[in-house]
């Protein structure tokens, strides 16, 4: 049961990405504070790392379980962009992009050197993983 809860926590970025997309489509003349959203999301992801400390003792297993959805989304994004050269125009194609929407702006600040977007997705995954791992580490010391 605890592992399933960790697995479901891994889908929070996808849900937030859908909410952000809805807000962008509903209010096209209003610019969302994307940078602030990304930073707040990473802080919240850090907090979730701390909060999930009680669910599973092994940091490696917890990181793997929570980030399995993000890793699959990343693999699908890399396939779409690097191999196919275009994004799928279906629910899977949009869901993979929405997954990283919360951290896209923050990661994009560091990958502006590259014309390819897949570096931004890779860095977004890395930022999420590091934030969660740091949260677990701080949670371990606090316990």
C-alpha cells in the first residue's frame, strides 16, 4: 500500500501540468508566473521527499518508485523529439509534455544554450530527482 502511494505521488507533476495547461488555454492573455511556479513546485517536491520518509526506509527504492512515471515520460519525450522529430498529436504525446510543464521554465533557464528541447526535459527530471532526494535526506536527519 505504501509503495502504491509513492507511485501515485509520482503523478502529481502530470496533474499540475494539466491544471497549468487549462489555465493557459482559459486565460490566454494572462501570463502565468512560470518561474515562480517551477520554484514553488521544486520546493513542494522537496517537501514531499521529506513527507514520504515514513512510507519507505530505502531512499533508492523511494526515488525509483516516485520517479518511474517521470522516467517513462522522459523516455517517450526523447523518442518523440530526438528520434521522430515531432510530438505525437494524441493524449500520450500531450501528457508527456504536460508532465514536465511545472519545471520547464526553471530548467529552460539553464539549457538556453541548446536549440533542442530534450535537454530541458532531462534537466527537469534531474531537478525533480535531486529535490526529492534532498528532501528525503533532510527528513532522515530530522527523524
